[in-house]
């Protein structure tokens, strides 16, 4: 069982920056994938970025060069640093944790990011 607690969402102007945090607790596997997904109104949930337990990252083309995922293993926390934000980045952002071997997936509650002037 894994619990995910997100924070950092809010309202920001176009071109602004925001940092999201996701703190994980519980039974953390040695082999996993963590990441951020987002869902805009009327659209399906989409990948933003993932990071494996080995450190490999995978970014969506729409955010590459603007968003950066990082982690603090001591705190079991993953971050998403977002810069040069655009109105099309507006969505509910979800933190995800997946155990690779068994395929069990966990989701955070979601945090709203709104990019508007």
C-alpha cells in the first residue's frame, strides 16, 4: 500500500513558474515508475513525465524543455518544476506510482493548475 500526497497547485500567469510536490509513503518497491499526468476539461488523462527507480525520464513532447522532474529519495518526494507556463497547461495534475513487477498503480488526489492572465 502506497499513499501519495500532492501540493503546489494554483493560479499562475502565462510565462510564469510553479513547482508541484508529491510525497510518497508506505511500502515503496525497489523497482518502480513515478510520474505526473494531467487531465484538462473534456480531455483524457495524458502523460506529462515519468521517472524510473533507475533515474530514466520520459517527457511528453508538449512539456519537454519547460518541465523538469526531480526526486529526493531521502524524503520519498517527487517534484515537477514547471516554467514558461502556457494556458494549454491548465489541467488537474496527478501524481502516479507504479510497481513495475506486479503492475499495481496508485494515484494522488490531483491538484489544479490554472494558467491565465
